C-alpha cells in the first residue's frame, strides 16, 4: 500500500507566512505551526532556504513595504516602518537600504518593483543519501582544537576556509591525539538569526601547544543519535546542505528523540575523500536519554 506523501513543512510554512505578515510572528510561533521545536525548525528552515526563519519574515515584509511605497504616495515612512514590524523608522530605513541598495525615499521617487513579487527562493531538494544508524552512541568527554569562526547563512559558504587552515597545520605533534579523524563542531546557535559557531578540528589533549589561531573546545560526555551521509562524488556543500535538511527536518522529528543542549558535530574518519563515491560523514546529534 502506498504511503501518503510526507508534508513539506518548509513550503507549507512559507505559504502560511505570506498570509500573516501583518501579525506578530515569532520563531516559537512558526515552529509550533510546523509541529517542531524552535531549534529543529530553525535548523531545517535555514538549511533549506539559506536564511533564518525570522530573516525570511523581515525580507517578505520589506518587499511588501516597497510595493506600498509606490502604491501609496501619502504613506508616512514612520507609519510604514511600524506596520512592517520595525521598532523605528531608522531601523526600517537601514534594513530597506541593505536589501534594495537604495533608501525608501529614493525608491519611492524612481524605482518600482516589476509586476508580481520577486520570486521567493524555493526550498532546496533534500538529500536522500542519509540515514540514521541503529541505536544510540555514547561518547566520553573529549577535546578538539582548530580554527573557529561565527557564521550565518550569508557566510556559511566560507566554512571550507576553516578546513583549509586546519589541513595546512596538520599534523602538529604537541598536543594532538594520535588519530586521523577530524571534526566539524557546531554550537551556540542563534535560533532567530541562524548564526552559529563552527570549528574545524582534530582531537587534542586538554593541554599542550596549539598552532597560532587555533582554539580548544571541550565536548562533554553525551549520548548521540548518529546520521550517516553517504556522498556520491559530486560537489560536497550541496550534498551536506541537503542532508542536514533531511536530518533536522525529517529524521530527528520521526525518531521521537529530544535533542539535548550541547554541541553537535560531523565526524570525518581518516579515509575521508569528498570526491570518492561511497565516502561517509557521521553527524552526531546529542539527545536526551
């Protein structure tokens, strides 16, 4: 018997947002509408759309505000700012300028949007080459070190720069645990903005000298659900992006598990070769037990 199609939560949420731009929208409300926790929903939405949920809401409100600027010549900017969900005219003007490259006043005087709204980005296709491994994995506390930086959806494409810095420094004998495994660690995610800290690193002892610019990060003991991404030999970033959307948007909710507060990480073993079909990445997500 055929199973009913899995609902596309992101596409459904996009349509729901469009009809409620005048309402008070929060991450918690969007997540509740999707039936997910705010953390799960934010990770899913950002992986699929390339920007955080509330950033999308602000963008859609700005597009609507631009149309009103042209259609309602007598509309005061301060009123439009408040009606668009901004706390002040100044905040609205800054956001409008960043998005359209011109101030609201100049836009009103000579730049109109084409007929019909600019197309919204469509949810990216999710990767099916990812599956949850049986059972749960328990790991003792360990320490990693490497270059780290805070990213958001607009800068996440530069994460490979951290890996390049790490690889150029390997091996560093003093302090490195004897292993060829490497880790991509994520923590301190801002659920509203979609920003997060990311470290590309290797296992190290708690003390010892590190290369210049490297940061040491302690990973506490935890129990993990492990999701294996199997690569197909094509470009790595689109595969990982699609797999993360599947993990956070489908596999974790379907598991019935509750994600614990702690870092999650990608584990790359010593045989990792991104251009070789069949190479795997094991994504560890801490869960409550």
